[in-house]
C-alpha cells in the first residue's frame, strides 16, 4: 500500500493554478507567435502556418465544437494522418474540456468499433481519405452523433454513407475567434489512447491535463530542444499522443513539421523535409528509420544532419542502424523507452560526461544499445518473481515496474486488469530487463517473449539485433516456438538486403550469431522472408510469427 503524503509547513505558492494543456498553446502564440508550422499535403505541396494562426484556428474549432453540442467530458474521436487539422484537434478538443480520443487507423474494424463504443464517442473527426474506415464501423457505433470531414473540398464533392456529416473547414470558417476556455481541473482527462499490446480487447489509457503538461516539459528537456530547433512529427499522432512531441514542441517554441499522409514505400518524399525544412529533432520506430536509411544510402549526396537527434522507441534500434546514421549523415539515434501506459517517456539514453571519459569508443556504442536511465519524476524498479528488487549489476533480470505523474494508474472500465498494478501504485510493464550501477536499463525481452530452452533463457531482442548487425541483413525478428525436447527454440526471420538476396545463407547467419551466442542458443530455423509481420504501431508481431511457425519443430 502506498504511504499517504505528509503535509509539511504551508507554502505560499499558487498551487491551485491548473496545468491545462491549452495554456501551452496560449503561451506558444504569445511568446513564439511567428514560429512556423509546416503541414505537407499528399501531393508534396506544403501549407505554412504560424503558432499564432494555429491558435486562431484552434479557438474557432473550440467554438464550433461547442456549438455542435460538444460538452465537458465528451469523448471526441479523431481518424487522421499527421496533419495540421490533427494538430488543431490536439488542443481544440481538450481546450473546451472534451476528451481527445485518438483512433488507430491500423486497427481491424472489430477492435476499432470496440474502442469507439467503449469510449462512448460523441463525434468523430475523419480525414476524407479515411472515410472507408469510418464507414466500416459506423453501423456498430451507437453513441456517435455526427462525423466531421477533414477536407478542403465542399461536402457536395464527398461521397459517403456517413450521416450526419459536417465540413471541418466550414465549421472553423464560420465560428467566432473569441473564446473563453473553461478553467478545467488539471486532473480531468485530456485525451485517450487504447493500447493494443495486451491480450484481449484494447484497453483505455486516459491521460490527465497534468499528466500531459508535465510529460511535455520532460520530453522537451530530455530531447534538449530549444526554439532554434525544428521537430519533424514522424511518430503517428494516433499512437501514445504522438509520443508527447506536439505538446513539447509548442511548449519549447520550436518549428514544427507535419509529414501528412506518408507511405513508407515512398521514402523520397518522407526524407526530403529533413534537409529542406532543417530538421534537427525527430522521433520514431526503427521500422521507420531503417527504410529511410536505405533511401539515404542510395543518394549520391548524403544529407548533412550533424547535430540532429532522432529519438528511437517501440523496439530496440540495432547498433548497425545507429552507427550508419551517424556515419552517413551525422545524426544521432537516441535510444528511449516507454509505452502507451507511460505517455510514453520512461528512459533516455544519453552518455554521461564521466562515462565519455572512462569508456572506449566501442564501449560507448555498446552502451547506446541500452534503453537508458529513468527520467526525473519517475520511480522505476526491477523485481524478480517474488516482487523483490534485483541487484542493479547489469546482469540480474526481472520485470520493470514504473510509477509517476504521467504513468497510468488503471485502465478505464477494464475489470480484471487490476493485476497489472501493484498495491503501492507501480504499473507492471511486462518487460524483462536489467539495470546497471549507473542506472541504465537494458530490456532483454518482453516477459512473455523470452525464449525458455532447456531450462535456460534466450533473449529474442539480443538475437534480433545481432542478426541485424550482419551486413547482408536489412531486418530480422526472433521468437520462440514450441519444441518437443527443449520446450522452446528460437526461429529467426530475415529480410536480406536487395544486394544480398541471392547470396545470403542460413549458414552465414548462424556463423555470425556464433560470435556472440553459445552453441546451445543458436537457432536451427533461419527463414528468409520478404517482410516481417508488424503490429499497428510498427513493432514485430510476435503473436503472428509464433502462429505461422508453431509447427516448424514438430
């Protein structure tokens, strides 16, 4: 049980001043009103706004939603790409006291309709290109009272079975620009994301205004951002609040670039803003950074990104990826760690000054493979199966437990999920890892993804990254499947580089792995594939892989 706080000598601070997220945008417009916001259309043309003009549109959006009947506490869904309208919703919806419900455009219709119904969604904002997704679930969404279409076209040009429909741009154009934002309690819900990383139905994580405000300050500090920076929003804005980067960027006053509707197969258009807009900070998953790097490799003139910091999460970036980005462009891949339940920042991997002096270059690179040390404000501990803290020696594994002001304390209306939280308030991450004497955490696997073979453990994460260190490997995933003798054995999926498709062999991979893994750990199954199954947020889908190859050893 968590010990209740003890009241000390009374302070004279204005502690009743509420940390509402709309104040971040108000500050941004006041202090950095001329700072630029760039939103890229599907055809590559760019819309340019300022902080001030963005705030002007957000005020009108707030009034328009209120006039439609949106009230304090109502959940309002958004189905959109990384666009300026999505950004406006990030502030306009919570600004009037409603709850921003971010809808994952990659969810299957049954899960998406479940989320909409579970949240009792009142309105949905939907980009015109995503109307088919909304239409696929509309018949199952009983609480939705209308759909606001995000388009530059007149509604008469939009063919849809959705009803009733409204034009976002018309609503904004006709709304009053003057608004009185409600003085909302900071513990009220700002927004919600539904996590798909758990078993069963998606679970709702509802973030408070206080949560998001404090997290934005922490992201800005740890990304070392200033108003001289330019942030590129590669992380899907429907995923974990866009990793808190929209709020952090406006809090800091940096230039903000939105890629719009991007296709990972069209890497030229995705990489182009890195240079043309002067990007210095971004964030994303290795599944995105890796193909961007492959595009950059083919350029005669490599972009000069010296000093740029790319925060990498979702899964561990390979050492080869980090080294090649630095060698080819000068950009640094900064390893971070978090989850939907943690808003998401938990750790950041930056080299401490004394370690820069004490460690060799190779040792420094090896350290960058770790997820990093916990950021200020959070309590993080690693426990064994008896809930006892393990030694912080970088070797003793356990489950990572986390608590703090931007960590969820429960799932919304999810009976049976209580066991994911300890009595003293820690969220059980489900990640297995170690912590060294300097506080750097290294995730060895998801607890459920550790491979138990002959009574010993094999880390699928370590084997994946070592496989991707082979020069002929573009991407690799490792999971354990049932084995009649050894309980489980690893299966390695390999996507070869285009130049190595005809020559790379199973023996090459095993010989490479033998340099780092014991003979008993080496896989018998190495399978070459064109693509690896991924989840809706870009992680390797181990459930699908295990199902596909469950009989490979039988």
